[in-house]
């Protein structure tokens, strides 16, 4: 490395070089995110895109980083009492929200009263925390969480989404609608500005309890089109492209650029095409099984996904607690599929609609191939793309889908309960079609169990039961693929896309 002795000419040269560099080189990090979550309130979202940003704005009582270990967050310690039905948290002192408001036990109580109350009922997160009976203030820095029954996953749940601690006075004075677009937390970065569908800008919180961030500005740009995101990465106007933006076919574009690199890590994200089990031909389980048997998923994973994924038999990854490695999916069997369709009275040329996220270029390519497979067994599949927020917030929850619809799920707790309860329990937002008392009882029975072996056994039963009913065409567990500018240092790719960027630097 050449050492420059600083003098007038060297200083002038350095200033000239700095002015020629993109803004990121001056302490700003720019991240490309495919989706604008549309809401920044922790209780109003389930989207991984929200967590990718908000992990830097908010903190929970616990924290789970890229190594997937649960460690102290705003709670510096905790005790489990009363056979797991009471959690006592000792809180960090001298922590403030971004607006200067004190973090204390009252803020924790307010957060969970709000989550479990009328406001939380409007969003998708409350059912993850209904085991909490009450949160009681013992003193300014001690809270007790009384549970209706033990919940072996609760400490992980407290590290994300609805459990992020929010400022009581700010919300009470400014209102819920304001908080939704002007979030305030205790995190490493403060909210600066938000332009819907364009970007959200954050600035470093120098008083962050975990230490001041190493960059001064953090911008997330919402770039739905993969080619545009990759072009911006190549041009130096974006430093990190977050999954699932980068299609498999564009990986060589990035690896062929000496300034860039691909970081690919196994993650929890799974893709499936779920069935409308209420209406039309897919109300018949024979038809659903025929569709599963008509699709060669191994070829899709190896050819289209270039091995950056693995087949799944149930709607969870191999990293998930409850995963059953012995569960076998229905085999690829076009002849068997045709027989089942004939037995069900389905005529050749019968139409079938598949709803997908229009911005998910990889799934759009995959579903084109699936449509071809279905055509070979006599089904005429058409593909209907939606803007992601429309599909996930309107079409699916209201039961307005076609015969099949894309479901992409992060499984962020790495526990099948988080996925299975939301997907299969009666009355849940992501289960608009099924009401199954047997499945409900299975799902409910495992939640309070602290015996890991017994709980795992029930979760595997859930996976088998769902497979037997053929509630979805399980496709694949995809790697999390990040595109990175090599000037970014200290970045550790999280398998769940929850990027905490306070330790990252930009050269």
C-alpha cells in the first residue's frame, strides 16, 4: 500500500477524488429494497422488507442477529418463573427514544397493551403474542410479563415485528397515523424522511445504547425492477441489493464486475403456490394432488434456480424447528396426474388462474414453467401478476385469489409454528379458505409445550396433515442472495434479511 504524506497538493487531490465518488463513500450507505412496506408501525406489518429497514429504527426486549442466537436487547436480562408462565425483565437504563422520550417500564407496558388491544387487532401481528395475559410495571426498569401458558418461542418473537418497543407520549400526542409514516424508536438510526414508493432515509443515532453507528446516513431506495437495482449497484449509486431482488440469471452480471460480489446464505424463505380450496376445481383434493404431481420441481431448482435453492415437502426450510426430513413430497408423475384429473371429472383445457407478485422476477419465470407442466396434463393455466402489497394485503386475505396463489414466507422465528399457525389456523389472515378443526387443535396443542421433543412431534404431524390434504404446491427454500459493493466493510449477511447496519463502514 502506498503511503501519502499529507501536504497541500495531497489534500487537494483527496478532496477532488472524494467529490468524484458517489455519496456512499462519505459515510452514507444506500440499500436497494424491492418493496415499500407502506407502513412503519411494528404492529401493522408482517413483511420482511419492513424488518430489513426497521431493525435499524426499533429495538425489542431481545435481539437475534445473523447467528440466530437470542441475546439481550432493551432488556439486559430476564428470568423465567412460575414454570415458564412469568417472565421478569430487567431493562436497560439511560436509553432514550429518538424524540428524547425516556425508555422505561411504562413504555414496555404501553407497547404490549397497544399490541394486544384494539390497535393491534387492526394488524397481522397480534396472534403471535396472545399468550401474553398482561405486562405489569414493577418499577421504572423492571417489568413482569404474565403468560396464559408457557411459550417456548416467545423470547424469539420479542426480537421482531409487533414486539418492537414504541414511545407512548409520542404516539399519544402525535397520533397513530403520524407514527405510521414518522416512526420513532430507540434504534441505531433515526428516521429522517419517507417518500412512499421512492425511499426512506435514516440518520445515525449518536446516542445509541449499543454504540454510535459507523456510518452517518442510511438510505433505502425502493426499486422494484431487478435490472434497475443491479444497474444502480454497478453504477455505485447503491451499495447493497437485498433479497429477493436479484434473479438467478443476473448473478453472472454481478460476479463479472470486479467492484461487486454476491453473498449467498441459506435462509428461512420458502415459496409455494397455495390452493383456493373453497372454489372451482381446486376444491377437490384429487385435483390439488394432480397439480403437485404434474410439476417437476427438481428440474426447476437445478435449471432455473441454478442450485440456489432446495426442494421442500412442507412450507418450511430445513432450518425450521419442526422440519421433518423424512416427509416425502408427492412424486413427479404426469401420468398419475392425468389419471387423478380424469377421476375428478376435469376436462382437458380447463382454465386455471395463478396469482403472483409481479415484481418477483424469479417466481414469474418459475410459474411460466409450471404453467407449461400443467398444460402437459390438460390444464390451461394463466398467470395474473399483482403489485405485491395488493396481493398480500387485499387479494389473499379477502379470499379473492384464483385457483392458485403465490405465498412467499420468511419464517423469521425459524420455528414452524410461526408459519403454520398463520397459514393454516382458522380465521387467520393468510388462511382465507380453510376451516379445519383437527388442524386447529394440532396447532393449538403444541404452542404451550416446553417439552421440545413432544412439540417437534406435533409440528411434524402438522406438516404431514397439510401434505395429505394438499393445501399447497410446496416449491423451494431459496438462498438469500445479496449483491454487495466491495467498498462495504463489516457486512454480515443475515439469513432472515434483518440487516442491522450500525457496524458497517463504507470505504
